[in-house]
């Protein structure tokens, strides 16, 4: 999870999200089988309106696992952080929406807890909550964090399955590629290719300093 800053809600969403959420909640109350479909506003489905705005927020990376690019079998979807089945009134709340890969979208919504981390939470930083294990590519709670922070990191890894489905191997691959490219690249180009890599939290801004600390395994 790479930190990001949420831009202000678009005006049209700010104006209507509560009404739209109430309407969806009412339909769910009347019929528990009622399925969520993005509504259309001024002739355009809301998910089509929202995708580019949410993509901009995370630089087109999955908000949770930081996967990129999203068109390689993991086309982008919009995730409701507070699951819409349990929080239907938040179905259109701007702060509740994240760009998300198909894998992260498959999380078990029945396990939702407010302790889950989100990348635009004030004070969130990868290093604060997690450490990366070079040996096996897994991320783990930072042992130097408070107990509460470690618990939040653990739940986040567990619910988003951040250490399964090939992600540790993909992290190792990406880091190897990073090392190779790092030597061949000039600093001015690095920001650009880091922004187009998955797992940016490993290759972060301080790439120079960070690279010096990467043990050769
Ligand atoms: Zn993801």
C-alpha cells in the first residue's frame, strides 16, 4: 500500500452521494437480493465517471496492493472500502471509493473492520506499519510499531491477502528489475519508471538511500 492524497470530491458527487446512498439502502431494505449497479448521471454511468478520478489519486495503481499496470488480467474496478452490503448508505461516498485490482476486490467483505489500513489515511506510511522481507518477498507488521499498529497491519495483510496469490514472488521480481535498471538509469528518469512500476512502496522516493540499504541476497 503506497500512501496517496485524496483530491476533493467532484461537485456532482458531493451534491448527490447522500441521496443516492439512501436510495440504494432503501432498495436493499425492501429486497435483500437487490444487486448494486452503478447509477447513471447525466447520461453517463457513475463508475465510468469515477474511474479516471480515482486512477489519478493512486497514479493508476491498485490502492491496496499497488499492482500496476491494471490491464494485465487485473483490469481496474472500484472498491467500496466500507462494503456496500453492510454500509449501503456509503455506496456513493467519495471517501469510500478506491481504484482496486480484481484480486483485492475479492476480499471477504464479511471480515471488514474499521482497523483496516487505507492509503489516504492521514499519517499512513508503508514503513510505519510494515517491513519488507527480502528473503521471501513477504511484507510483515513492523515489529517497531505499536501493538495496535501491528494488529492493523496484520489484518490488512490478511484481509487483502497481500502475501498470497503470487504477490511475494512478484515483489522479488520487481526488486530485482529495479536493481538492474537502477544502475543503468540516470536519476532524472527514475521517478518516471518508478511511478510505472508495481509496489512503489519498495522503490520509494528515496530510491538512492533505499538502494544503498538493500542487502544483496
Ligand atoms: Zn490489488
